[in-house]
C-alpha cells in the first residue's frame, strides 16, 4: 500500500501493546515442520498497481521447480479474481490457509485508486474509506466463492488497509489485523494511526475490532518462528524502509525491535513487505520489499539468520511483471496442479 506524505507523522508515537499472554506456539512451527516435507512449490497472490485499469485486482503466480525466485503467472498474466463489490478494486491481497489446509481465504484491501479523483492526493481514502475487507474462499485453490465484503473496522475508522491474518494459539482462532487511521475516539479505540485487530475462525463472523499496536508502522505482516516467537515485518523507522520486530510472549505480548533500515543501499524506500520460509532449507527465509518509489515492484531479500534480522539482496531472480504488495505460501504438488489447471 502506498504511503503518502500525510503518513510521515503517523507512526512516530511510542510503541503500545496489549497485555502479554503467556502461551507456547511450538505447535505452529511443528505443524510447518511436518508439512514442509510435502511442499513442492509456492503460490504468490498480488496486485499490479493503480497504473493499470485492471491492476487493482487479484493476480496469481506459481513458482518454477520449487524456486521462489522464478515464477509463472496464471491466466496469462491477467487478473485471477476480480472484485465487483465495494470500491470494485482490491489491493494488498493475503492468502490465508486453514490449519488442516481444507480451506483457503484471500483477504484484501477494498480500495481502487485508478480513476479516483485526485488519485493519492484524495484524503477521503484514509478518512472516509472502506471499513470492510474483500474476501474470497476456496476448498481447493481452484474454485473460489465470492467476492464478499466483511466489515471489520469500527465506525470511527477512516480506512482498512493491508489486512493479514495469523493463527493465534492463545485464542484458538485467526487474528486478523490491518492498518487504520482512526479519525475519532469511540468504540473503545482512541483516535490516531494504528494497527487494529479482530478474531475469526471462518472469515464470516468476526469479533469486535480492538486496538492492537501503535508505533510499529504500516503494512505489517507476522510469521511464527521455531521457538515460540513471532516476527513482525513492517514499513517503519528511518528512511521509509523496513523494520523487523520480535515477540517472545505470544501475539499479545510486547514487541522488541530487531533491526531497521532493511533494504538500505538497494532501494530508496520500501513498503508492503511479505515474508515466507524456504521449502527446502528451513534455515532460510525470504523477504520481499515493494520498491514503490521506482515503480518496479518487489525486490527479494534473504537471510539464514532471521533472529539477527540481517537481510541481503537476492541475486538472479525473475518475478512476475509489476509484482506489488501480496502474499506467498508454500503449496503441495496437488495444490499446484489444481492452480495450474484453473
């Protein structure tokens, strides 16, 4: 999601978080360990940008030979799914997988900048924007129901951007979280820029939205580590680059900064980060950063030491054309076959 000039002050507040919950998440990493032996490739959902009339729709690509640096687009590079609800456009799609892989959800920002009077200078998108996310659902990655709107933001929220979700073992539910400009204090949420959250088990019914964290930027995405920790990547800190944080006491525990200025020297600014683990080497992690100021889309980085937060630019990669803010998940051979035939 593009960060306009009026975001520059928004995340300078001191970090605020909810009270910690002591809960081990080893089951999450253990589940990945059991599944990773059967993952043969990756799926990538994304949008291509407001510079195209159909760029703010869902696109999809599949990795080649289990290589996250080489991709083939589906539907000849045309939109894989098209929204006809809300603003009739989407940005920032996330591909969420149920614990038993029996269901998949794509959740997106309900926003279409192409054709919007004034484009990014139109502040209505952050003060009077959608309070809903756009959702598609599938049982096989090939056939999708939707789109449908789900209202997750409170009435005093001015926008609902970059939605993501992660399984929270402490709540036995998915934690859905997103960036919002809360325009007034109400509904138990104070005014200001922050990350809000709610919970769901089916992406149909959601708990009441609540304030999650403040001071950790925008475009946040969270992934589970091996030893009960969570890593959060976001657009935050100096030079409009990427910051990495860690939480050791569950998703509602305190976050600690690991590193910042990720991407410095390779790109002038970044946003919309996504993170995923390598299928073949569990010590390797991939981080993609949207090089939005140059209009070139994602630039991949990698590390063998996620705890240290030191990332190096990936060499010899070929991503789909115009790859903007999205999501990468590991998939099985059967799931790849289903997607490839769609």
